[in-house]
């Protein structure tokens, strides 16, 4: 017995998923870059102060 084919995903839903995943990727990248930037700046400032002593 043959099973019926699943209906294809509408184009609008595909476009929406691509846009949503792109926005999430950019947002996560921006948050990661900010956190890493602050962490590296803190490490540089701390090590510089330690060298001055």
C-alpha cells in the first residue's frame, strides 16, 4: 500500500525560517563578541596593572 506524499512547505515559511535563523545567528554573534571583548579587555587591564607593581 502506497502512502500519500507530504505537502511541500510553503515558500513564505521557508523564507521566514531563513530570515529568523539569520537574525538569531547575528544576535548570538553580537552577544558573544561583546562578552569576549569585555573579557579580553578585563584581562589586559588586570595583567597590565600586575606588571606595573
